[in-house]
C-alpha cells in the first residue's frame, strides 16, 4: 500500500458514512463493497475515495428500501434500464405498503373511536338510532354464552377465507325473533362479522340492513344481557315499536381488550319499525 494515496480504515469509513463496521465487513464478504486494499499480514481493510461513491449509492438504495440482492443485481449490470426497472418495482412495493399502512391506520382510528364511544355511552338507556347498511359475513350456527367463541370465529373466517388478523371487523351474535319472544336470551342462532372501513372485503360479503334500531349499551358481558333484552322489549311495547328482525349483540369492550370483567361493555341493537 502506497501511503501517498488517501486510504481510510474501516473504522474511519464507518464514521464518515454513519455505517456500522459489521455492515461494511458484510458488504465485503458478499462482494458488494470491496476495500481498495487488504493488508496481507494484519488483514486490515483500507478504503479509498473510489469506494465513497459506491457506498453512497448503496446507502441511497437502502434508504429507498431496496434489498441487498436487488442492489447487487444493479451493480452487476450498472445500466439505466436496470435502474429504472428496479426503482419502478420498488415504487410499486412502497405504494402497496403505504396502502396497507393507511388501512391499518384506519382500523386503529376505528378501534380508538369505538373504545371512546363505549366508555362515554349512556349505560342502560334505550335509544333509537339510524344505522347505514354495513358489509358483513354470517355463519348460521347455534351458540350459547358458555360455548367457545374462538372456535366459532375461526370457523366463520375459514368459511369465507378471511386470513387478515389486524382488527378485522366486529363480532356480533344474532338472537332470532323467536328466542326474543320466548325470553331465551342466550339462544343465539348465528354469528356475524361486521366489516369496518379499512377492512378488505371478501367476494362473498353480505349486507346487514340499515334503518331504525332500538339499542342499549350496558356494562357487562353476554351473560348479563338478559335484563337489557327485557328492557328493550318493554320499551318496544310502551312505544308501539314493531320488531322487524333479529337482535344483534356486540361486545364493544371484552376480554380481548381488558382482563377486568367489570370494564366490559356490550351493545344490543334490534331493528324496529318506529
């Protein structure tokens, strides 16, 4: 090595470019960034300014999210069409990632709103609300509060090919009119997954009808729902409302959010003709 040339140790290069020394060693091992000189006795690596441009390019590509393999392919060809194709492919991947993150952000916003609404909702008060049509999927299967809900949810997702796991919709139980009228408030006949903004909808999606609903929100779980069904039915009788479909029972805050049962919040909605 002629000392007249401006050589830099691997530590100096790492400091100049804010790169970890192990990373530079790895780049050398895979042939991505070879040093200008290696001392045969000490095995110390030395770099010249000729390596600066290549390392700057590597850092630029890594900042764009390109893989080491893609960067190696580029340096193997070092031609404009190759660069253009590589950047276009990376741009498409980044845009897909942005779309995914935006959907996750929407779901987070939905969940935060739901938790806030559940905490601030008037408890034990029957209210008439107007709801829009909502996309959903439905599994008709008898269910009681003592059954394992996770097995039923897994069956529902498998039936419709729902592989997403990030805040995928809200689970609701369907209580048929016959059970309502008979006072059998734990004899559900099906389970629904109601989709939220940001969810990817399956091809076999169905629609939960919109319109006027009578609802009540209470602190507790499905096992404490009975008195609130009685309250809803009494309100319907007093106000002359006619039931037009099964009740929907939804856990707004459940064991998936808190281990404290006393913090659980459940909502019941019954479609009515007011």
